[in-house]
C-alpha cells in the first residue's frame, strides 16, 4: 500500500517550484480559466559601482510575487536570471546569452507551461531583454 503522501497546501500566489507534479496537474485543471504562471526575467549585469549584478532579476521576482500574492490562480516560476546583456559585456561580471539563445529558452519554457494548461506571463526586469521577448511572444503566438 504505497499511497502518495498528501499534497501540502500551497499558498495562493506562491512559488510554482514548491508544487509537486500532481499539484500542478490539479491546479491547471481546477478552474474555468487557465491559471497564470509568471516567469520573472532579469539579467546578471552591471548597475554601476553601487548595485549588485542581480538587481534586475530580484526586482522582477519581487514584482511577480507581489502581483500573485493571494491570487489562487497565479503562481510565480523560478526567476530566469540570465538575459540579453551583450551591450554591458565591457563591465566585469556581466553574463549574457545571445538573443537567439534567450529567445529559444523563453519559447521552450513558455511552451512547457502552455502544454501543461497554464498561461505563461513573462515579467521583464531588464531593458535589454525587450526585443528578444517580443520575438519570443511572436513565435509563441504563431504556434497558438
């Protein structure tokens, strides 16, 4: 009698990654509308000599968590910290993906969420990501 452990209650608006696979399946099919998963996007790049490299990602995650707080149909995915920051590579510590790689990752992540019954919402914290995100959204839209 190997019964699965009972699912722990997941507070509304909390981290998607805290959920188990059965939790996500129940959550995706529980309501009339598709539940939302917010994907915070940032960058690891310079912000002058006074701020740490992770500011963009941390701010996007904080805004996503605040937006989802108390919302039963929303979850926040683990932040994707690496963005398109080639324009900051002259500053030490900047880590950048090519636009093609960044677009491919976004399309893949959002496709996984959509296939599992979720509406993915990208929340961007880095200005250099805008054009690549628009291409990813266009690509996803063409796929339905």
